[in-house]
């Protein structure tokens, strides 16, 4: 049977090994997030929403954008946000020109929760620090290409990465940002850019 989890296939194909490696990384991420969320009686997605609200522009901090960001339905995001309202962790910021339109912001208690949770990936940083810069750049390049292809094929939707930005160009083996008017090294390419403009 053809499957990346078939050990015979896995042992003979690098693509299968990479899929299994990514699955294990995903498991580590899930465990770290789950452990932190249990301590605070919140779900993993509620923690992710709070962290997203902290570090992103208010213009994309609404139910529709969050549903696209996390590849979930609006109903699922709305249910999570309802709990965050009940716990007084988020508030609505209404548009002065349209009383039906609002974005989401953090309350003081929401800010405190983010202080406690935003570093839930810290246990990944120690192993990463032991990897050479050269290998980290190679890993980043490979993962960026994979994310780009997954976005193009529709597996994952919202990506605010350089390679999908109207300001990005790649000519003569050189990455360039028209907005910053500068060449970019491989490790300077962004996976989530606040100035992103869809091409």
C-alpha cells in the first residue's frame, strides 16, 4: 500500500521521510500548544487567536480573516471568540463609519494571557539553536518553497509571504523587495509580512 507511513516506502524515499518528519514537527507543535492551553482552560485555537490579535494589524483581526487564516469555518471561529468574550479576553472595536462592522482587540486580561502563552514554542528553540546557521537557512528555504506550493495548490489559504507579494521579484538569482527597495538574503524573506500586498 502506497503511504508515507509505510516503512518500506519511507526507508527508500526521501519525500516520505520528509512527510513523516513534518508530521512529527506538527505533533510537537500541537503538544506544546495543548499543554499551555490546558493550564489556562482555553482551547488551542483560542490561544492562537489571542496571539494572532496581539501581533497583527487590526484590519485583519475579524471573524472572516481569522477563519481564512486558520483554515476553519466562520462558525468555528465565532464559537471560539464567543468564549473569549465571556472570559473578557477580547473586545469589539467598532468602525466609526459602519456600526455593524468591527474588529477584535485584546482586553487587559487578554494581554496577560498572551504574555503567558506567546512563547509556547520555547522548547523548540533550544534544539534549533544547536543547528548550524547554514542548515537553518537550507531548512527555511525548503519550508518556504513547500508553503508556497501548498498555497498554490489550495491546501493552505492565507499566506502573507514575500514570494506571494506584489512587491517581490526574483531575477538573476536575487530576491528583491520593491517596497523596501532592497535585495533580500534567503534568511530575510518573510513568511508573515505586515506590509504584504497580494499580487
